[in-house]
C-alpha cells in the first residue's frame, strides 16, 4: 500500500513541476505592454533557459578507439588415453564418446 502511494505522489509531483514550467512559459505573455521589465524578468529567463540549453555539446572531442586482440596459446593434445572396459558403470551410460583425432 505504501509503495503505490509513494509512486502516485512522485508522479503527481513531476506532473505539477511540468505544468508549472508550462505556466511559467505563459508568463511571457504578460509582458506585452511592459518592454523594460521583460528584459530583466527572472521568471521569463528561467522558463526559456531550458529551451536554449544544447542537448549535445557543440565541441566534438576526438576519441580514438583502440582494438586490442587477446590470443591464448592452447596446447592441443594429440594422443588421448582411455581405458576400454567390458562392463559399463551405471553412471557412464549417457557419457559422450572420446574425441576423434583430426
């Protein structure tokens, strides 16, 4: 119960902040007759500042991507040793056969 109430309160808070910023954008319309105050209005500056902030930095930095390849030295066994038994243990009924030499 508390978890859903918290989620609802957070979503209402974000909705209120979003609507407040949209209403602050409408505040600009109140400066149609007052030209001098519109230049120094802090509410208008704050409402318009998020539209002027670039999402991507204009200075493109040059990054070089270095490809590194790792190689592991694996020794392949050429001879396999195994014992041939005429009886099959119950736990070995479903085991795989030994690999074939290539």
